[in-house]
C-alpha cells in the first residue's frame, strides 16, 4: 500500500533561500529540456507506426557521438525479464541504444554533466533532484505522445512560469532521513540542504517505509510530502457480501451534495458560500488596482490564501462526510461518474454563413463551475481511501438511467433536470427524485452482485420485463 503523508517544513532563512533557488533552477532546466523535446518532436514528427515517437529518428552516430554506446550498470534491477529476474547484474554493461535509437531520457540525463560544466550553479543542486526534472519532462512527453487505454493523449505540454513550478523531488529517501537535531526537534535530513526542522504532527505508521520526498512551495510556506509504502498490507479490498441491511446507495448531486438510500439529505455547508462571497469581493477590489503595484500584490496574496483555505475546508469536510457515511454500513454503492465528461464545453453551433449561434454554453459554464466546486472526483477518491482504511467496500454502479426509472417497479418516469419530484403512475411512489435515484442505485448494485447478467438499469428492466411476461399466462 502506497500512501502520501504531508508535513509543514520550518526551514531556516538560509535553507529557505536554497529551496527557492533550487526551484528556480529546476524550472529553467525543465523549460529548456522540454523545449529540446518539443522542437525535435515538431521537426521530425512522423505518421503513426513509421517510427517509435519517443526516440530520435536521426542516426545516433551523427548527433550523439559523445554518448557512450554502453554504460556500466551501477544499480541492481534496472532491467528485468517477465518473471521479474534481473537480466543485468551490477557491473554489467548496459546498452544506451534501443532499436538503433537513443532514448531521449538517456540523452538528456547524459547531457546534465555538460549543463553542470557550463552553469556552475547546478553543481550545488543534488544530482538526483536534477535527474528527477528530466524524469518529469519524460512523463509529460509520454502523456502527450503515447495514448492511454482509451486512446486519448493530453494536450501540448506548457512551459512553466515562475508561479507554476512549485516542487522538486528526492527520489530516494528513507526512514533514516527523519532525525532529531541537537535541540530535540524533529528534522528531515535533505541531502545538500541539511537538517530542515518540520512539524511532525503525526507519526509515520508502524511498518511503513519512506520511499521518496517532495518539497512543495505553497502560499503559506514549504511542505514536504513523503511517499510511504508497506508491502505487507494487501491492496485487495475486503470481500463483504452486500445485503439490504449492511449497504446503502448514494446519489451525488448539486442541489443536495449527496442523498443516501436511508433518506438522508446532505447539504453543502454554508461556509463555502461565505468564502465564495469574500472571494468575489476581493477579486472586484483587485480589478481596480494597478497591476504589480504594492496593494495589488497584497491583494493577490490574500486571494491565494483564501483559495487555499477553501480547498482545505472542502477536503476536511469531505473526509468527515466519508467517515459519517460509513458509520452505519459496510458497503456503499456509488454512481460511476465520468467527471471529465461532465465538465465539458458545449459543441459550437454554426449558422449557414459560418457564424456562431447560441449553443447554451453560458448556462453550462455556471453548471461547470458548480461541478468543479463540488469536487466529486476528489470525494470519490476519499471514499475509496476511507473504505480501505476501515476495511469496508465501495461498489460502483453504471449511472445510466438512474434518474429516469422508478426504484420500486422499474417503470420509466421521464423527467427533465428541473423536475425535482418523482411520482410513479404505476405503483404510486411519491418521493424526491434524488432519493429515488439513491434507492435505485442500491437496488441495481445489490442485483449486480447477486445475478451475473445485470450490470445496469437497462439490463435490470429487461430482466424484470421478461419475468413479468412469463408470469402473465
Ligand atoms: Zn413505480
């Protein structure tokens, strides 16, 4: 099990200066390496399958003569076969060339020596931190060029401005890096920075090992986020057989944040509205100031702090809600929402002469904002984490049709978004539409765990109709 634990750093003044210098150097390096990749990518772009897109198409010996064809393997387990046995051993020669091409990552990593020669300040930076920058460029380019399982790639990577590059990572930290200094204060021993005091407000759980550490700059100071791992903790979820008594269905929505099948309506708390109001006040004042003037900077900082406050309030509230929802049940059924496709711009509508016609985007923009405010994606993640922690279970259900069918008799009752009441002409059910959805989600979830051919509302309706026609004659 991999977890992330975040602590507030309390660096001394000189350490703070080093951190901000490193961030600026890492950012410059990132932008330079990204430009290298993008320039090459745009110049040598080839149709799909003509060549592997993440390596150079130019013959190696022509441009990368200074890179040795083999480099000595210094670390164990770099290359493994399908059984997980190491192919290369310590001291073995390790080829830099794959299918006749040099991988970009290798080229740029080898080129770091040149960077240190040309720009002496990079010698003060820890080498693994610098290598991690190259790793980040590689990840960004992979996301851009290699399609994921749905065949989608991310957009063109952006260069990072001063306020958009806020972290650097140590890829190899361990528990021994957390020590006490002479005054008995907890410190993290960051190589080349020194003993940085930090607020050790919760201990790293027994059995977990620190793997990596990332220093993050936020508006109110620096933080360190440790990745910790315990291989002994199983990743699989517990198999609890859901029944009507130990489970509940949950419908997420904007009018009520969540409605459970027990009939509990959870509202969005008032302090969100309060902060939102304060934010719009500050932003109106910011618009009247001269850009980059002293009062403008002060206001800008206030706004950033308020954004941070809102994000923290939301996170805290969502955690409390998740624990509350699990307090009286073992299994929770949830709609399998595709958040990214909910928050999307409407398709442009074109007239006969190619002019833009109204397409309902302005009203959708308001909805998109509310959807992003609600942060359902984050909430689902938190629910999954809490379920794992408590040894309980989350089951996702196909959301199609959950608002259009009656939970009791599976009769179709069509409603538009503005109709808030569900009344079924067939069986006479009268209840709130979200409550109906929550009950239906629980019903479908229970059916899907009991019978194999039911996975969604539609299949449930079909099975129900087939049964009914069998019962008639
Ligand atoms: Zn009904």
